[in-house]
């Protein structure tokens, strides 16, 4: 037993978050950046395929429309995948859903790899759509699963793997998308299919890791399996405090009521959670990053970049605002973004409770101070929500 930050024994705690990142946020970042590089080759392929089929070329505007649809269908797939994620992970558990997601990604990779051989640009469209569904699932499962398998004192550290692997995915897409590597006219199908390797790695290795302790105890009611999973993930030692926290969460869920979207919005116990969530997500889009990106990936310009992000982050409406501001104010638009960031930072500093080293129930108690006032801080959390 040790009280140090890192257990003395070798555990899976430091192996599984990177594994989840490889098949979780990594593909999301990869597919945002990688689609830029073969754009010229894909548009040429669309036109050549059309000529071979029908004997006449497509109008340039039609080619651009088809190409834009190929890019944007990724966001549509991501939106649909995220909508289904909550229900399916609750019913079938996160690890099983992530393994099924890897199969979807592998099928998408096959469509991409053989699209040129089959002379079918429709296969690229299907592949992008399936990639979107897969990343919509993975981007939601990754932070949830990592949070559940990590001890309290390491939860913030392991959750940072979401951003790390998302950025790594973008970087990897930029590197292997160079024409000297896989971005050439001959190899672009393999460029688009290459992220199937990350799905394969996770599909092969994930079965060897346990389900999350909270799932085993709360949903399966198997305390022995929960203890076994904790020992495998966190090493030998006294983990009774963590088990007690999970038990408290299980007791709180006995009065669970499933809430729909409108009920979530009206529920007082979730009011400040929603305020903070919307503030953070809005700031993410209004921090100026999209204006920076649009001013840089020259081949596809604004109309291409506007369809690279998924609706998960409310990208489309905020992209439009970025474009309008940048067209009218030029570089001075960043002064507006500076003001937004400053206001958001103050709001988060004042109202976001510290989560480091705290259990889920402790964090809920902190939010109850905001939702119910100081006189009602002992009010228990009555609703564990599930969007359906």
C-alpha cells in the first residue's frame, strides 16, 4: 500500500487512458485535419469517375458541391453517433460499445481504401459518414470511461488525455497527409483509411482490460467484480474509500428519474451545471480559433473549413459569426474574442467548483450550494439524468 501519487505496483491505470485515446479522441482530431490534403485528388477522382460512367464531365460547381458533402457528412455522422451514445452505453456498457465502434471504424477504413479501385466516390461518402458515427461515439465514451476507471487523485490527469490525443490526431493527419508520405495522387485512399489502424489496436487490446468499477457495482451489483477491477486498475491497497463513494452514488440513484431534454433544462438541481457547460462550449467556439484556422489548411478556404467540425460543439452557427466578424473587422475581431475569453474566465473562476480529488457525490454537493443556496446544501441529488 502506498499513499504516493503513483502506485508502487504496475497497474492498468496508466495504460488504459492512452489506449482509450488511441481509439477515442485521436480519430476525431485525425479526420478533422487529414481531409484537407487529398482534396484536389478526390475532386479529380469524382470528375474522372463521372466521365467514365456518363461520358461527360461535371460542372466545377457540382464537383465542389459533392466534395463539400463528402466533408460535411462526417459532422452529420458525428451528430447521430453522439445522440445514440448515451442510450447505448447505458444499456450495453461503455467498453462493449467502444469495441463495436472500432468495428464501424474498420468498415469505414475498408470503404476508403478500396474506393479508388472500385471507381466509386460514393464509397468515400459512406466511409466519411461511418467515421463520423464512430468518432461521435468515441469522443463521448473516452472521457466518461477514463473518469470512471481513474482514482480521484488522478482523474484530472487522465482526463487530460482527451485533449492530448485529439491534438495528436490533428498533428498525425497533417504529417502523413504530406504528398511525400500518403498525400500523393496514388496513395490518398490509404491516407483516408489509415486511421483504421488505431481502431484495430484498440479492438485487439481493449478486451484485456476490466469494465469500470462504477459500472460493475452500480449497474451489475457485483461488489466482488468491482473490487477485482479496482485492484487491477489501481494496484493492491486499501481502496475502501473509493468503493464507499461508489456505494453512495448507487444509493442516490435509487430515486433516479430519467429526464428528457426539456426536463433537464427545467430541473433546478442541474441549473448551474448547464450554465457552466454552455459557457465553456460557447467560449470554445467564440475564442477566435476558427478565425485563426480560416486565415491559415488555403486549398479549401472558408467554405471547406466550415464543415470540418461536428455539430457536437455547436460549430456551424458560431463559424458563421466568425466569418462575418472577420470579414467586417479583420484582425480587430480578436479584440471581441479577448473580451469573451476574459468574461468566461471570470465566470468559471467564480462558479466552477474544484473537482480535483473529489468524488462525484462531493462534486454534486458543491453544485447544490449553487443550485439550492447555502441553506439547502444538504439537499440530495434526486436525479441522475439521461438524455433520451
